[in-house]
């Protein structure tokens, strides 16, 4: 098994544990221990993800009425916005391309991390969209990459 996929299994299990804890006691906040754990895994990226969530306390999500798939929208600098899938480690941003894919110096970019945190802490405003609207959002996610 390649190293990168092993790491993501560990990361996924950390998120799942936190998610279970949040759902079981209803406190929509990370404990100090959880923040330390996440920080040891993500370092500065965690800080940047928290900065996004400070600026935008709730994130918009778009869920497909037909199959329940969800896209999370994160506003970036210069009025750009990034759309990511809550449980898939992919983002069209440059940091993801350079630091996650090429250099492998980060496990996730701040957008994917912020999206995951917002989902876990229920800091989202969901919009139901049709299949066509969902596909349009999905397509624009890849078009913006080149723009
Ligand atoms: Zn990103």
C-alpha cells in the first residue's frame, strides 16, 4: 500500500472519532485534545482552516436531491470560491496541486480541511439542488481551475 493512502486512513479514523464524539455529546466544539491531535497532523494548515471558519462561521453546501451527494463551497481570496467534496481529498486550488500532490508536504489543503471541520461541527447552510444544478456546480469547479 502506498504511504499516502495509509496516512489518509489514519486521518480518516481521527476525523471519524471526533465526529462520533461530537454526535454523542452534542458539543459542537473541538476539545483541546482534539485540536492538539489535528494540529499534530495538519500543522499550519489547521490554523489556516480555522481562519477560514472565523471569517465565514458557516459554509454553504449544495446537496443533490437525487443521490444525496454534497459539495461544500469555500470562499477564497480575490472573490474566488472553491468547491470540494466533504469526504474526498481533492481541491482545485494551487496549494493542493503543489503541496499535496507534487511535494507531498501537506495532507490536505486548508479548503478541504475547513470543509471537513465545518461538516463535523455542523457549521453549514445546506441548499438542495437538482441533478442539473449539481452537475453545473461540479463542472464550474474544474473550469475555475484553469481560469
Ligand atoms: Zn484548496
